[in-house]
């Protein structure tokens, strides 16, 4: 039994190394430019073992997308904001989503590659789509609390709100060239990121805050 458990643990560790090496390779070079031999070398395994587990370079890429989506979406869904007022909770969640991209400079590149891949390919498993309803429910709960205390407009739609917020927040990283030119700030600079981080939350909240809410407009979460 111990031998079997150790074998499973070794397998998980090996696959984790392969995914970590593949994440780095695909972020730096994209799907087309990523090389299996480089991934194998950095993971300390053979190319044959990668093909055994993932079937192809595309299969490994999809696994990287799924692992990344799982990590990000789970972190967003589990982010504890229930003790905050609705306005504070939504601002904190929006900042948290922004900070995930801010703290992982390579994430935007992988997101861009993932969008291109899913535009032209169907995959049997997609963790982003599987986990999206839980995130929608979380935002929906915050919105409903805000509507009930008259902080948010009664016609606020959580799905549209979340989609808009995600596009605005991640666009700073995935469309850096255009955004930098329009805003006049370097998207990689601390000033640029702080400015856009605050603007994102302010812009989204301004679109849903009721004119006469019980929650003071000055309520903010760091």
C-alpha cells in the first residue's frame, strides 16, 4: 500500500514539474514556438513521458490552460469577502482579479494564447467554463446583497457586470500596447498599474451604485 501511495505521489510530482515547465515555455514562446524537448529538459523527464501523459504538444498546452484556470478561478471563488459590505466586497474582488495578473507577468501571454487556441479548437475539458458558474454565483450574491440594501441598482446583471469587469481589468495586461498609448502610462509601471487598478473598480462600481443607497459612497476596501 505504501509503495502504491508513493508511486501516485511521484506521478503527481512529475506531472506538476512538467506543467510548470510547460507553463513557462508556452508563456515565453506561445503554442507554436514552444518546444517539447525544452519542456522535457527543464522538467527533468523524457519527451516520451510527456507524450505518454498528454498525447501531444496541444494536449499539454490544454492541460496548462486547465491548471491555470483552475488555480485562478478557485482563488477568485474562494476569496473571502462575505464580511464586507457589498460595495467593499465587489471592489476587493475586482482588485483581487487585477492583482492575479499583476503578480504573474507571464499570465497575460498565456491568456492571449489560450483565447487564440479556443477560438479555433474544441476541447473535451475546459476548467474555465466548468468553474465560471461558481464565480458568477459569487458575484451574483454580492450584487443581490447590494440590491437588498439599496446600494446597487435593482436591474444590475451579475453576468454582464462580471464579463465587463474582467475585460477591463485584464485588458491592461493583454492589450498593453494600445492601452499604454491611450492612457499615456507604461502598463508595466507601478504608477500605471495603480492608476488602472483604481480606475477599473471605480468605473464598474459607478455603473451600478444606486443614487440613494444606504451604504456611504466613501466605503472602500484596500
